C-alpha cells in the first residue's frame, strides 16, 4: 500500500518504461536479471528501453550507426576495456557488465537515479568505480536514492541517511 509521487505524477502502479520516461533510472545489483539481456550484444544492452525514438531510432527504424557509435563512446568513457560493441553480454565479467549498465543509466541523464546495492558482489576496483560514477552523476544534477543493507556502504556514499525497518521509517537524523 502507499503512493509514489514523482514530479507530480502518481507512479505506484506505473510500468518501468513509464517511470524511465518520467526521468527515473535504475541500477540494480550486478546479479539482477532485470537490468540486462544476456543474449544481446553490448551495443544492444546499452540502448535497452531507448529504441522507440531518437537518437537510436527514426520513424520506427533503428539507426545502426548511431547505436554502434554510442557503444564505442560508452565503452571508452566508462573504461570497459575488455569488451567490444558486438560482444555478447553473457561472455563479459560481472564488473564489465555492471559498468555497461551504469553507463546506460547515467547517459540517460535522469532526474532521479535509484541504485539498489549497485556494487554488490563486485571486486574492490569495480565497486569503487560504480560508486564514483553514480555519485558524479548526482553532482551533475541528478537526485540519487541509494538503497543498501550495508551500513559502511551507506556511510561512504550518503549526504543524508534514513533507516527503514519493516517498511517504516525508523530513523532520520536531523
């Protein structure tokens, strides 16, 4: 029960696509199955949910040059050195996969970025990279809601903290 109000719109029962179009982006743990398609290529995973209009489609047709260029730039900008645009996503390591997911969500330039344990299960370098990238997006103007069960992680990334227990707010420092 409850309500999710975002920029004046009720989104509690809204599908993910409608939430993304409203300005939300989501980064889940690397092992989550709902943030990528393992059989797709890297370039296909980088445009998930963005094929119904520009810059990757025009009048219902995909723009393959734009899609490939986006992948090349994203792999370079997000330092994914062990993957190419046409590599199958399933063949990549967990850290490379998560960097690609983070790249896709950050490049949407969301109003609100919701990160649920985005560095869980990654090596230390990959964990730090994911944290820095998401916090940097916050500094660029996106709101960042970081959900974690790890108190140390919360203290590393948060400006403000709130503690929930059994779905209720139990602590919010002043």
